[in-house]
């Protein structure tokens, strides 16, 4: 494992802060790449009671992928596919992290989005579980799932997608 390697971009040692222009440095406010994200100035970050994470020896987000068991593998024909952690060549699925998790600034980490049961016209025919932060996002994603044909909604005349938080 690469646990003790310095940051590949700025050379920070494990436990040290990145250089302020380091590519790897994440934004404590939005979780994006700091040099290209929401543009919060450094002084505002401290004012919000947030701080930059130190280099841990792993790419930001990898720890969360490991925690959630989100891995993927590159297939020559099909591209990136989700897989289990035991699959030879499996790497942390950061694309899934950005899709199914959301940055929690207070905790300084990604957390899984809320889970919603989305059904058509509030019937139980063809319902799906969707991870999203808001009801609107869940309904939009359900439409994507439908359009991709990845899920059988058992419903020829589609009406409205209705999401209910699944708690
Ligand atoms: Zn760095
Ligand atoms: Zn940001």
C-alpha cells in the first residue's frame, strides 16, 4: 500500500498540509479540488470553522470508498465496472463516491446520500431505490434510470415519479 508515500503533487509528507496550490488538496467547504472548485478564499475557510485536511497517504475520498466497499475495475470492453474489493486490480470507485455520496463539510468527509423509494404515480409497480440528497434529485435520477432501460418499471404509460424518503 502507499500509506507512507508523500503527496504525488506537492510532496507533503503523511500528516502534513498540502501546498496551497496542490492539485490533490480538497476544498473543506465543497469537497472539490481546491484550486478549481467553489473559490472560497483561505481566510473564509478558517472563519467558517473549517480547515484543510492533511495528506493521509491516500487520494482524498479513497478512505470513504473503502469504508463503503465501493470498488471498480477497468474492463477493456465495458470500461469501468463496479466490483468487490477482492477482485484483482480493483481500485476505489471515486466516480461512485461523487455520484452516491455528498460532502459533509462539518465532518470533513463524504457521506452516503439519503435513500429514496421512487415509484410511478405512487403505485408500488416499478419502484426503485435511489440515492440522492433531495426529493427533486431522486426523481430526476429515477427518470435517468428509466431512460437507460436499466430497470423494469412494469409500466407502459409512465406518469409522475414520486420519491419518498426511505428511513
Ligand atoms: Zn499535495
Ligand atoms: Zn470548494
